[in-house]
C-alpha cells in the first residue's frame, strides 16, 4: 500500500513521513528531494530556469515512476502542489491512500518565515505578505486537499499518532 502525505508546504509531510516510516520499517520518499536528486538541481532552480509548468510535468512523471518502482508499503511526502496537477491525486487514490495534513495558515506562516528562500513559490513574497499569500493559496487548493482519504489536523499534539491511526483505517 502506498500512503501519500499531501498538504501545504511546511505542514509536516516530510517530518511526519520520516518518523512513521522509521517506526513501521517502511520505505519513505520525499517527492521533491527525489526529483532534486534525480535531476541534480534544486526545485528552486527548476522553477527559475525552466518554469513551474515544466516542474509540474517532471513531478507527475516522477510520481508515476516512483509508484512503478518502489515496493510498498511506502510513504510518499508530496509537494504542496502535487495533487493539483495532471490527475495526480486521482492516481494516488487509485493505488493507495492520500492523507491531508491540515495546518492553520498562521502555523504555516511561522514555519515558512525561516526558509522562504528555499521555496520557489515564496521567493518574491515579503515577510509581511506571507500570511495573506498562504491564506489565498489554501483557498485555491483546499477543495482538492479535502478530497483526501483522511484529513489530519497537524496542530493537534497527537498528529503523529493520528496519522498512524489513519494508515490503518
């Protein structure tokens, strides 16, 4: 079984995914890190030099190849936009389970403030505009995120255990 962690950037997909995979002895893949390793350049560089549509195409192709190559059980931490393009979310749900890690915009802004320079979509967003940007993007993305098989509030101190429970439901 494949488990896809989806949600906005900085929601904790990689952090929780690594912890759960280690605890369960499963494979863990961070989709963005895998793309960077495969291409030999950063996601920020891909966005800047090639374009977001180019990246989204590579992302979709990489997701499909991962599903074909990686033996389950596997937890895949997806980029914030992954479920929004090329029917990626439908693909995820056809081969496994998607789990939306839902976070409040204020929590995301606090986490993202420190590493805006590593996030291509935030490269030109001023600190004072970050919360508004996050709120706007969440409004655009929330409908797709909420199609997930499970929705976990990551502001809950039991988020890790709630995600583990969702794997078995």
